[in-house]
C-alpha cells in the first residue's frame, strides 16, 4: 500500500485512515503496525487537534504540528517483517507511554513465550526491504512505507467498533458469531484472541444447574508463518500449530475464586491488575503452551448475556506492538456485549430450530407402513429453512382386510401453531381410521374436531381407502386438490372427485366416490404447495403435474411403471426458482393388488361344527397353493380363533386366507369387544388360544369394525 494514501488528508481526523477492516475476509491475516522505537526516549506523544506533539529539539512555539522526529529518535532500527495494512481502521497505539519490554519467556517444560526477535542493522528506521521510514504528517511518528498509521482519534475507534459489531451481527448461529468476533478483532485490535463459552450454554431464562464450566470455543491469531518476526514465535519451535493449544480446554470456575470475581464484575480488565493476574492461571491452566506478554497487552473481557455471564474473551497483543490504552477497555466492552447478546440470540434460534425439527420428526410418520398389495413413498419439503414445520401432513394407515387408508392434508399457514393443529387433526384421523369408518364419515368428524379447536382453524384434507382384493379405491375430499392417477401404460388422469368444503367450515356434508384402482397404477396425493405459487394458479400447476407424470412414465415403457422413489424426485424437480411459496407434502401409492387366485373366502355359521369346517377349508386352500408345510400351524391357529368367534357371535363368521409375501388369515364376527392376551392360570380351562397365536404367528392383531371386529394373524411362507 502506498504511504501517500495514508497522509493524503492530514488535517481530517474524521476520515477513515489506513488499517485493517474487520469486515475484510483477509483481516485474520493482516497484522497491526509496528511503531518505531526511539533510542533512549519514549514514543512521541499522541497529538490532539490543535496540539503540537513533542519532538527532539522542537520546543519553540513555531514548531510544526506534524514535525518529523530527529535522527536520535530513529536510532534504533525495527527490522521485523513488514505486514500489509488493510483499507479502513488502523490499530491503536500506546497513547504516548513507553513501549513495554518484551517478555523473555516463562520457564517450564512444554511452555513457550511470546517473544520479540532481535533487531539488526544500524542507522535510521527502515522497512523490511530497506526503504527509509517516512514521518506521518498527522502524528509525527515514523511510519515505514506500506504500514498503516495508528488509531489516534476516537472517530477511528468508533468506526472500528461499528464495522466489528456489524460483522458480529451478521452471524445467525453460534459458530458464525464467534467467528465474526475473531475475524473482526485479529489483527486490527489484537494479535490473538481466545473465546471461552459456558458449557452447556443456558437457553433464555433457563437456570443452569451444576458448576460454571468454561470451554475454549475458538482461538484466532496471526498465522505463525506470517509472524515469525512479530512476537508470537515459540521459544522452542514445536510442530506447527495455532493458538488452539493455548490454555486449558475446560475450566471450572470455583465460587469465590479470582476468576469468579472478575467474571462477576462484567467489565473488561487489563491482565496486569492483581485480580486478573490471579484469575488467568485458573482460566488458562498452569500447563499452558504460551506465556502472556508483559504490560498492558492483554484484556480479559467477560461475556454477559441477558441474564448471566456466558463466557469470556481474552485479547492479546505481541511485545512488538504498542500496549492497550484505557480507551481500549471500552472497545473490548462493546465487542464483548455485542458478541454475548448475539450468542444469546443464536442459542435461542438454535433451540427453536431444534423444536421445529422435533415437531417435524414426530408430527409426520417416520417410516411408512408395509401394507399388503400396495407400495408407498413420500416426500415433505418445508416452505423455507426458517420455517421448517408447517401444516401439511400425509399418512398411511393399515386397515382390516388388508386395506390401507391414504391421507393428505393441509392446515392454513406454516408456523408452530399450524403444526400443532396439524398434529391434532392427524391423530384424530388415525383414531377414526382405526374405527374403520367410511371416508366421508372420517371427514365429517375431522370437521367437528376443527371447530372445537377454534373458529379460524381451517384445513383441507383428502382421505382415500384402497382395497387390494377388490382393486377399488374410495375417495372423499374436503377442499383439497384432486389426486392424479398414473396408469401402467403411461396415461395420467386427474380423478374426478367432488371438491367439498374445507375442514372447519361446519354444517357441510362430504361425498365419497368409488373408483377403479388397476394393478400397476400409481396414485399421487399432494398439497397445493406443489402446484400453486405466485407464478401459476392451481389448475395450471395440476396440468403441469399431469404432463410431468406422463412424460416420466414414457421413459420406462408401457409395461414397466417408473420406480416409485424416482417418480417422487421427478415430481419435485418440476419446481423452478420462486415456485416454493408453501410447504409440500407428497404421498405416492403403487397399486399391486392381490390376485383373485390368491384369495380364499368363506362364511361359517356360529355353531359347534364351525372350527372343524374351518380346519378342512384351510387345509384344502394350502394344498392348492402348494403350502402344505404350514398346514399344522394354520389348522391349530384357525381352530383357536374361530372357536373364540363362534362362542359369542350371533351372525355368520367370516374366514379369509390371503397369499402374498406372507400367509394372512382373517376371522371376522359381529362382536365389537376385542380379545386380550392374558396369562392363564394352571387351574383355568381356557384362555390359552391367543397365547398360542402369539407364540406361533409372525404377528397378529385385532381391529374393531363398525359391524364388529376382525382378528388376524400372519405366518411366514416357507
């Protein structure tokens, strides 16, 4: 950097002078300036506006305000490596006080000192390339070419604090805020920084339990390869490392200790004060790898959030750099305050994001069930990263008779409230599905539930029941976009389903329609976020969806339907930039069905001979299917379940065998009471039927119907 840029406007102290801009991403690599040392005298005093800085031999009233120091002031050369300055705020010098002597190291095994290398050469001050130092026209100090001038005015500090706090405020999460603090202060304000945070960090008004423990969250410094001549060179060269090794990683703050008193005081302090000097060994540990420089070259600043101290920051300057001033405590206080408040907000934001993720995980099914005769796939996309949960949901609920209920719904809005309402409606739908109510009745009860939740609780919902035995599907709609059916040959059609009124309107009847569901076809249920946006209306989006499905099916040919997961991805790919205005829930169902030859169905009169007849019918069906190895187990379990059914039934009992990837047996009767598994006593004559079913069957269950119940069990095929 040309030094003429530094002295272009010598009389304007309100303009930003040359230095390291904390918003510059190169800031961490730009070290601060090195003021020249005077031989046998202190540094020139900082001049104020209208004042004359003292110079050697210049004591007359007519001396220039920006006079050049005499040769005796520049007798001691400074040969450290010159560093490029950045383009905004310069670093702060020592306010006219003598530069503190560099530390000569701290004895002890494994320790290294912050030392200043020796100087070489004779004559006037020069830069690293030997160019002569030039006087700063503002301050009178010698400034090597390419080096920034010191931060001499309060306006410089204000500009630095403003730029640094803006950089800190840009962070959204904890790591970004801590990174912003480090990059804003190194090297403009300090040569190194250590940031300690409470472990764990309290959230909001949460009262922490246990002792106060600080963890070293992040360190930053001028890289060693750029700083071997600048004062942070280890006395014994270890393996390459940065300041991550400085200090202990964990520090427990004991009540009443010196560190606890410093943190309770909240205000930043110089580490040469007795309180801070006693607190540093507790913070850094006695076995620290680097020793702190002497003098006012370290500031310990507590980080206090809205309620309590949440950490601490340690600002360090090397021995070759001028020490901190009293005004630098105010700068450190501003940086610590903005960082602590930002960390508080980041922790709260992280907790909200965690809650949103947990709601997302628990409100929607984690895994879709494996149902007989149908394959399922689903997708869910939130409206945005900042609103991860909304009111959209989908569900697949197994029903008696190998049927499955397919549900998709959309509550207005995409907030926590919408997610809570969605969870209640989804739970209600699952309960109603367990009662095996018709689809229109399910929507009617959902409408009543929405009205009980509030007058403004509106939602749309589509409820469909697929029967793989009859290859039929029954659909009822409550103001939701119609489903799209993709046939095996590649033809896609929008099903004609009565729209109905949204849930929550009240006083509206819902209508159900029954449609064919041929084997190999794919039913796509979705929410309006997939087809509606600011750029297109809902019917235009539905037509684009239909065309996209047809085009995808053409790629696999007329005899092979597209893979279900790939089909969902293709559907989501139709969304372009700007099309995501709402949540998207997508549920795809591939109908495989059950062939009539794999179904055996009988009616049995509720009489004593029914169990024997059920055993004979099951034996014949298994022989026809070539599954004779399951005959003994099936006869035993069928006999137990049918015996329990005919004991209480008043109408004919149904017996159905289904051959799919497993053998499923279903026994239905008109008694609504569900059987319960119990441990029979030695003196009991009954109560062991379900115990045998539980031990021999792959799985079993009982489901209540509107006309009674169904008890079923499954056996693995040999």
